[in-house]
């Protein structure tokens, strides 16, 4: 079988969960499937941190074009190349395509329909238009969590449930299970002015949907009991980040709140392992890879009780109402003040993380693509 893959997102400078997902699928497809051929399309130069490996049955097709690439140059090239199946790992499907072409699309989340106020107007219109067409015209839909599948069925009631396959994300076990020397860890922590087990950690983009102001408020509430504790936001600003950064500046503890910007992949395991607690206050996640990474690194995880997060964290995490900084502060203090609970959460988190892998995700994805 000849399978076409849209991989243009790997050209982007900013790294997010969707791009990590595409990269890890391409790292695994070539090992799992030597029989099929894969035409991998992108438009420019791969981000050095997102460059996929090259297998003998991978055929990379770099096709530059200035505007509307997916619906124009990419669509035409796929039409000419005549693959049997097209996998779109983003919410988009070419409108111009052969009638015989089967299309599988991955839907990561429908946050833009649930929280439209947190998206720029232009981006919101684009997301709705492209996603509506993709969901209603795909031959098969991959939902990255049961929560996402439920949302698809809610907003698109004409879609048949049997056409949606839930395939969970994984994590990079090779990266997050590797060992580091004390000197390596100390060097990285020192670069961010941190000490081990002396900070709360959030990993992800800085944008309104991530609900970071509630985390800032909770941090301020626990400072009297834990004056040496710091708060770390490990991630780059995304859209509409200004309010969050302004709230940090006006905090009485602004000096103890650290915004790292984008963290290199190689440093993330150290930041996770050295944290006292990983906190994920987001209002909505299609899956929530950072929660899985944190548990894999042996860090107690406190998650907002919404969307896919209870599905990912199961009984291993503690949960709070995402709208309540008081409840979050109580959760944080209960974990920090109880060493037995901390150890129980660490072990439970390691066990929960072991249920997920990119290899498993890739195999289930390939199986679904072949079934279409």
C-alpha cells in the first residue's frame, strides 16, 4: 500500500503536542511497517528538532508553495502521486482529491468550539472551517482520547461512532527514562536558577486556555507555608499570552516565578524529575502529553479535572476544579506535606505511564489506516 502523509507541521519553529505526535509516528512507522511505502510531504526545511528519520520505504517530498499549501500544491501532488490512503495528522483535508483516495484524519481536540473566546478571531474561523470539513468528509477519524471522541460526537452528531477510533498518545520512553549524573542535573537547574525539589512545574504553551493565572494564584496562597518554593513555566508564549505574563509581573512573588521559554527536549527530563510537583491547570486538553511525561519521570501530578486528563492520569494523579485556585492550593499543600502520599503518587504515576507508548500509538494508527 502507498500511504501519503501530511508532515508540513514539522517545518515550524514552534514545537507543540501535535508536532511531537507527528514526529514520533514517523519515528515508528518505518520500524513497524516495511511492506508499505510512505510518501511524506512538507513544504520547506524541517525544524532540526523535528526532523524525522529516513527509512528505506520513506519518500520525502519537499514541495514549496507560498500560500494555501495544503489545498493547492500539496493537494495537486497527492492527486498526481495516486496513493491509496492519505493520513492527515492535522485538522485539514484537501478538497481537491481523487474519489478513490481514502482519507484518515487525526482530531486532537475541539477546544476552539468549547472555548472560542480564547482563540484569535481569524484563527477561530480557520479552525472551524477546516475541522468541519475534515470531520464530515474523512473516511476514518482518529481521536486521541475518549474525551475527544465524545466531543466529536457532540458537535458532529451525523458522524458515526464506529468511524472514530480512539488511539492514545504516548511518550518518548528513551528520552524520559534515561539516566543523568548529578552534575548534569545541577548544571541544567543552575541555568534556570533552580534547586531540586524546590519548585512547582508546568510544561506547555503560555496561552489563556492553559489557565495559568489560577496556578499563579494558588502559588501565591502556598508561599506563606513554603517560602522557598518557586513556580516554573516551561514553555513558549503562544497566542494571547500577554495577560498571563502581565499577571506574573504584578505578582508579589514575581521573583520566584520563572518563565523558561522553549526548553530543549534533552533538558525536559531533568526539569520534570527535579520538580516537587507537576501541575497542569489547563481548562481543556485533547490528551495532555506533559501529564504523561511527568508521571513517567516520577513526579507527583496534580491535574485539572476536565476533558481527557482523568483518562490520562487515572488514579495516579490528584485532581482539582480548574476554576478554583483555593482547591488547587489545598491539593498542592496536601502533597507537599505528606511524604507517604508523594511516594504513592510517584509509584502509581510510573505504573500509569507504562500503559502508554509511541510504539503502541503508531501500531494502532497503522492498523486503522490499513483498515480504511
